[in-house]
C-alpha cells in the first residue's frame, strides 16, 4: 500500500491517534501519526496522548522495517504556527530504503 494510494489512507488508529500513509512520499513508506485532539505541539499533549503517539509510531515503524528493511528511521514533529492553535500535532516518519529492496 505504501506509495500506491492517491489519498491519505488510514492504516492504524487508536483513541488518541490516526496513522496515515502520505500519498506524496519522498521516501517509500513515509507515514504520519496524527493526534485526534487539536494541539499546536507535543508540549500541549497529555502524558496519555504522548504514550499513544509513541506506541502508534513504534507499531508502524516495526511493520515498515519488517517490510522494507530500511537503512534507518527518520522521525520529526511538525509545529503549527502560534496563530493557528487548531492544528493537529503530527509525527512524520520516513524510512530510507536500500535500492535493491524496492527494485530500483
């Protein structure tokens, strides 16, 4: 599924998060864990929400590592502007993949 859908496909969800595949990937398997509650940064999350994000990120990372055997995992958090406090905090994950794994 990674890299083949034209929309943000939900691949996992919990009470606090949605995990989606990015339809405009820069790396194979690039995905995003999104909070359900609107918050500007990780600092605005409860401990329970932080734990849910970490568990979701780990779960999708394990699946993608097993599938693609990436060279590493790049994880970063996007930050909404101060003026826009209604955005969701997102954890983006990218998996640089060895070329022979994806056949290029």
